[in-house]
C-alpha cells in the first residue's frame, strides 16, 4: 500500500526527532511492503521566519491532501515576544481546527525498564500501568464565550463551558470503541456534582454504556481522579474526559511515567486522517545538539500506523523494537537522569531502534 504523510518538523528538536521517525517508518515500510511518501511543510517559528505566518495556507492545504500528518514541535525563545495570534503555538490550534481533530488520544505507559524514572513510590508502580486518555479537543471552556465585564464586585473576567449532545456523543463513541480494542474498561471523568455540562456528559455516557455492555463502565469526579492517578494508576484502562480536565489529567498521567521524551499522542477527527506528535515541546535547550530522545515521535508514528492506516502488526513491530532497546539498557540522556551511564545521541538511539525492526 502507498500512504502520503505530511511532515511538520517545526522548531527546536522537531527536525531531529521527525527525521528519526521517518527512518523508522521507511524501515517498517520496506519490511512489510508499504510505501510512505513524505512531504515537508512549514509550521511554527520556522514558518514565521519564512512567510510571516505560523500556519501558512500551503501547510493547511498540504495536510488536507495527505493521508496523515506527523508533527515534531513548535516554538522557542526567538518567537516568545510575538503577540498571541502571531506566536508559533497558535499554529497548533489552527491546524487541529482545520483538520477537524476533536479527539486527543494520549497513552501513558510505564515501561518496566524505566520504573525507576517514575516519581511514584516503587510499591505503587510495582504492577506497572498502561492507560489511555481520550480527551475532547475542540469544545468546552477553551472554546466558549469569554470576556471582561462589570460584575458584582467591580470589573471581572469570565469563561463559559458549553457541550452539545453531538460533541459528547462523538467523543463517547471514540472512547467506547477504544475500550473495546483494549481491556474493555472505561472511566468517564467529570464534575457532575457541580457543573451542568458534566451532568449532560454523564447522562449521555450512561446512555451509550448500554450500547457497549461488554465495556465495564464507571464515572469518577475529576478531583478524585487526580488523586487516584497517583494513588493507584494501575486501576485505569481507558479514561474519557472533557477538554480542560483532559488537558490537566493527561499531563499528570504523563508525568507519573517519569519520561517526557517517551510519550506519544494522536489527534483524530471523523476521517482516517490524524495528526500524530510527541507530547513534549521543542526543547530549545538541547536543539541542534543531537541529544533529543526520538522515542516519543517514533511511537507517535506507530500510532499513525495503528489508527490512520489500520496497520496493527506494523505498529506492534515499532513498539516492540522500542521495548527491546530499553530492555537492553540503551538510554538517551533524559532517561538516565542522575543515575549516570552512557547516553546515546538521537541518531544512535534511532539506529538501535532500526536494528530491532
Ligand atoms: P519542552 O517539552 O520543550 O521541554 C521541557 C524539558 O524537557 C526540557 O529540559 C527539554 O530539554 C526536555 N525534553 C523535552 N523533550 C525532550 C526529548 N524528546 N528528549 C530529551 N529531552 C526532552 O517544554 P518547554 O521547555 O516548556 O517548551 C519549549 C518550547 O516548546 C516552548 O516554546 C513551548 O511553547 C513549546 N511547546 C510546544 C509544544 C508543541 O509543539 N506541541 C508542546 C509544549 C511546548
């Protein structure tokens, strides 16, 4: 099969880590008989430098014409003082909205070989954990009406949260289907004891749970969920939640794995085209030094194969190669922490992954 992939390398370590993922995709393609065609487009700071815009029209058109999109990261100190609408990060909201990506999938897995990197106590992570957060990405309070006004106590600011039945049902569908493909356990996280949007959210999730009787479904309040994630993360399989709760909880979940350079993500819409990216930023402090950990981007490429192209075996092959490399003790500098040892460069780590494919 032939697949076209738009490459948005972006800024900082973006080009280094995307190049690694491209090498891995080429090797998997050669092994399984697929052809991946890569076309680079500008996004973020490098796009501002070249065109004056963080998200040029050509980039949007190119992504829309591709089967899928692989993104590195955007931003850096050079562009930090630009006004909000002109900043590199603005391009992320723009491209998500242009591609209609309403779901964010963030797996958080504790690799057995990296247990020591977790900030949680050894007895809590002894059994490991591998959870998936399904976050609603284009609705809720981040997109609601906001402003400043005169209030009861003088000038005030306000933000509003609104969720429609349609938006809740479509993210619910993704969550239940995701649970069906995993361990069939889904927890919906809300604040139904206070928020009306959460009460509608919970009502609809309950209705949908009747359609998915094989999925063990439960609700949890967000304050409890924040606590349960650090108390016993192994209890979770799939979590579904709103935009803001998902933003906060997915950062918490990634942190307890202990390794920002390891975590992948997928943003999906109603078509097969998705956008895949590591959860970390452009790491300007190590950019251009061949020190970045490419694994989060390599695993994002594996998610692309799994979710956009239905190439399960090929995705498994990449994930197993990463597991094998870690089990053999190979580490980039970020994974060594204070424990010392020899750090592999970004290209050396890529070579190790390629050897295991
Ligand atoms: P960051 O994730 O870029 O870096 C935080 C720390 O983690 C740094 O010390 C960095 O060296 C390290 N790190 C991150 N990824 C790594 C990797 N793959 N290998 C090894 N070490 C890694 O976060 P930040 O420093 O807060 O932000 C830097 C820039 O990235 C900012 O301009 C920010 O706006 C942007 N950003 C972009 C995205 C995105 O493109 N999706 C996400 C977050 C931040």
